[in-house]
């Protein structure tokens, strides 16, 4: 992922003002190439409107230390555009495949808490909101933008240090003030935050034993714990899925993907190699490829080998999730191949 901060002016960015009622125009905002920062706020050099947060704002006495993060998606984009005519919204674009982008959101929560409600923090997962990312020309994660009076303002790519981010956010507030966006977000009461994030229920003892074993990478012990859970309750779907996942982790922990694929390509009749490639495909998210490979193998193997393939497929179905559409389709194909 790119961590540079290219020159990205506001001019040419999508105008979302049609989503909000009577928004003010937002000036062109160039982005620095030195790790993040808005350009000078407007040619007129107007001072921030009364009530705007001063640079380096710190929380007022009794202000909330916890900042709630809004998940930005197609369903709430209209509402956010409307809200940005009152309070600037800072949006971090992230990906579930990028731990760095999730870490940036956690840091931004602490930084934005210092502004006492004068900024709202959002996050947008580009993996599930590709349309928004494409419309806003997001090319790398993490990328951070501000929504001010329904206009998106590029801020920075990557993860600058806290002082740089604070400097950028100070200038966001100056630009917002010039456009009459000087409101403050209502803070959730502590009890509301607690209610939104209830304490998870404790795991059953054998499930907890398995989880603890997974944490220390003792997969054999985790499998044993799940086996005992299944002996107690053969209908324990969570134990069955957990065992399947840990078994896959155990089989794949030392596998060499290149060697595995070469072995399967060199000898298509090598069942061990075909099973190993299917495991690696599942680990890599190539679900249809894994299922298709093993269903083809079912058609060309018989007796104990065919049963071995069937058992492995059923186990991989549990890994992916029995309600997944790809699993439902593969079950039909497996039944057709068997009978």
C-alpha cells in the first residue's frame, strides 16, 4: 500500500452537495507532499468564525474521552452529507486486509477526542464499499478525507505522526469555520456506549480451552478440546466449525505454496498434493477453486480415496460456513459427482 501523500487538490473531487440542504461552497484545498496537511485556508485569509476550535484543541472539562466511529456506507452517505453542513466529518478509508489502516483509526479516535465534538470520525471499508471508494478516487489505504459542507477534501495517505495529523485537523476546522460549519456533535452518554458494546458471554469450558490452545499455537490441543466438545454434543456446530478451522491451520502452517502447487501440477493423480492445494486455496480466499479441484477429484477417485476427499470437502464447507452460497452450490456438485 502507498504511504506517500501526493498532491491531491480538492478541485475535481465529487460534489456531494446535492445530498445536503443548502450547503456552503468549500474552497480548493491542496494537500502537502510532506506527510499530510491542508494548504492555506482561502485567499482572503479570513479568521475562523466565532466558536471554532483553536489549533491544537484540547478537550473541555468533562468532555467524553471516547469517540464513536461511524461506519460509512451507501445507506448513510446522504445523512453524513447533511451532517457535514454542521460538523466536519473525517473519514478513514481502510481495508480488512490492511492492519495499518485499522491502527490508524484507533489513533484517530484518540486524536479527535481532543476536539470535544467539533469533528466526527468515520471509517469506510473499501472491500465492502467499492462504489464510494471509486467515486472518491481512493487508490490506497489508509487514505483520510474530510467531508465539509458536503464536499470531500483529501487530507493524507498513509499514517502520519500524531502532530502532523493534529495540524491537518486544525486546518480542517479553519476551512469549516469559513464555510459556517461550526457545530458540535452530541456525545453519547457512557451508559449508552456501554450498552452498545456489551461484554461477550463466556465461552463453554471446552471451547475456551480450545481458544487458549490456539492462542499459544498448540493446534493439536485445540483439536483435542473440540473433539471432546463434539463427543459431549455431536450437534455443536461451533465446535465442528472450530475444529475444521484449526485442522486447516495445522495442516497449512508449514506448507510451501510453490512446492505444493508444483507437486499437484506435476502429478494430477497425487491425491495428497490436490488436497494440499485445496487447503492453500481456502487459506488464500480462492474458495471456488478449492471446491472445484476436490469435486473433480471425486469424479476420478473411488473407494477409500473418494471417501477421503468427501470428508475433506465437508470439513472445508464448515470452514467457509454452511450458509455460504459457494458452499451450497458445491454441496450440489458433490452430490452429483457421488451419485
